[in-house]
């Protein structure tokens, strides 16, 4: 075969591959567009007036904000040194046909802090944190989150596992979705399935929200325990977990807000949606952890993060020094003497 014929064959194959690649890309774009056409705005978790949906874009800054931000920056900032996103938490939806399964207390059950339940909704085909089933390996965090809108309840469990027809967990919090909770939530000194005593699901942003271009609530964030103030919390937190930091560290429950002067042009369009929510609603320090932000897993949403070109590193431009701490109440000393409110 002559060199000219070889080059001609290679050229033809190259054009064929390019055409096939373009056709595949066009197909993917069409699939994404069709999926996004069906995205609807998520229903709010709580009635108007909830702390999680308050516009704080003009709220006053705490007098200690500069000190806290400066210390946190010098201590290493976010858990990995950069703001990243964890996508492992699933939020399942129960309907009128969802079965309730028997519940039993786990080996490390938080008796005082947990709501008393004998059954728990378990949607078929769902899964716990980071899994496609309800099996918890090696006693990890294994959060199980189920929204039961027919009964206006949000069920959240920690170290949850389903075996032998029974669900077990070490902690259970059942939130009333028809109630606006006061600053002391389910009760001071009470944890939930999040160290601060918060509900988890209402503070997770989703692929559906990014596709719609707006997030209408505050966001959950975490810091390593050595970078949070030890043995205290501020409302709306009701517990503190195991922080180890000095008095200049942020306390559990601290409310951070992205500065209005932040240059959004550094971020992708989807990341800008998250950043705008951080300016309007802020983000609450909710737990100890190495990855700063938590987004809802897209296994249970219409849109997927790939549809909106969003990934775990898209907010890395956001530094601790781009934030300010909103005015806090007096720190409350952690005693672990939980008495749940009815």
C-alpha cells in the first residue's frame, strides 16, 4: 500500500471518528436538555420564618468576625485547605405507599438525644449515605434521610443499617415539617444526626437547584475539630460535638456569609449559584469534618451534577478570608444534659 493510500484511509477514519464523536456529544446534550426540562423547584422543608431560609444579606457582622476569620485562616482554613464538596448524602422521598419497618436501637444509641420511634419509613430501592442499599459497613456515619411529606415529617438516622427486616441506628431525629423551630431547636444540649443539633436535609444544596439557578436556603459546612471552639455552641446550634480549638476559633453554630464584594467571575456558572446563596442565606457550622461542604447526592434528583458541569473542586477559589461571621449570641457551655422539647 502506498503512503498516499495509507494517509487517505487514516483521514477517512479520522473524519468518521470525529463525526461519531460529535453525534455522541449531540446525543448527550439532548439527554441533558430533556432531563433538565423536567426539573421542578424543590418544596421548602419548613414554613416561612424558618432560620434556614432567612435572608441575611444585610445582617450585622459579629464584633469578633475579623479575629475568628484571621485565626481560622492561619490554622489552615477549610479542612482540606481548600473548599471542596462531598456528594455522599442521599435524601429519599416517602409517599403514602412507602412501607414503615420495625426500628431497634443500635449498640451506641443516643438515648436522651433521640426521638422515640418504633417504626421508620424505608423507600424501596433507596440507600444510606454513600451506598445504593441500606447496609452500613464498619459502623461508618451511614446517615439515612427520608422525607415523609404525607405526614409532614423528616426522618434522619445516624449509623443506620437494615438487616433481617429491622432497621437499627445509633441516633434518630424526627423533624416536624409544619413547625418553625425556635433558636434552641429540639432542645439545648441535644444533638441530632448532625453534631450541632441541626436537621441535615434542609441545608444540602442539590443538582436540581443548580439547574434552576437558585438555592433558597442556607448551606451546611464543617471544619476539623481542632479548628472549632472547644465545649461551646451558639444558637441555632444546640450541641457542639467534639471541637478542640481555642477561644478565637468559630463555635459550633456560627453563621458565615460570603462577602458581597466577592468577584464571582472566578467561578463557573453553577458554582456562582452556590456562592450567591452563601451571600444571601449564609452557611452554618454544623459538624466536624474534613470536607467543607455537603451537597445532596444526585441519585435521587432529576438533574445530575454533570448536567450543570459542577464538581467537587468548583468552589476551591473560595477562601476563609472571603467570608465574615454574622452576629452571634452568647456562647453556651456544653454539658450534654439533653432534655428534648415536646
